[in-house]
C-alpha cells in the first residue's frame, strides 16, 4: 500500500505535503467553492450563481480538482437530463475550520497589508 510520502513528483506539490495542499486550495476559486458548499449539497448552476464572477470552465475545473483531492464528492443521478450534485466530504468539512481562520486573519489584516504595500511602492520601507 502506498504511503502518503510516496506521492508522484508530477502531482501538484509532489513530495511536499504543504505545497501540495496549498497549490490546490490556495486559489480564490477553491476557497469560494468550498465555502459555497458549507451548508448543503448544490448543483453546478447553483454554485455558479452563488460564487458570482467565476466562468463555467473555471468552476468545472475547480470542482474536478476538489473532487480529485477528496474535498468534495460528486453524485450523478440517473435522470433525464442527468442531475449532478456536489457536497463536501468529511475531509472537506474538516477543512472549514482552518479555512475560516485563514479568511478571518486575511480580513483582519487586509488594511495593514494594503498600507504596507503602499509604503513599499512609495519607497517608505519602515514599519
């Protein structure tokens, strides 16, 4: 049985668990998609409306990656037309707490980060 450390190098962040996870969930669309699925399972168009300015192609790619990494599950119902729903897995739900902590930290520190960027752009490198 392969160990977690036996991740192929060609996989995102292959060989480095921190980089591998951050590469996948570190983009804005993954976090917004996980947040949108927090309360209940949703269909593709519901997610598209809730997330807002994401394209269909980017949402499809994001969902595929999150499913591939085990954060969400995809259920296809044998109907005409087929109904597909997405929901958080147990691992996806377990990620909500650290994700919310990161979002809270970003919201709290955003003004200071903007000020630091402005100081840097004007050549004022003091803190």
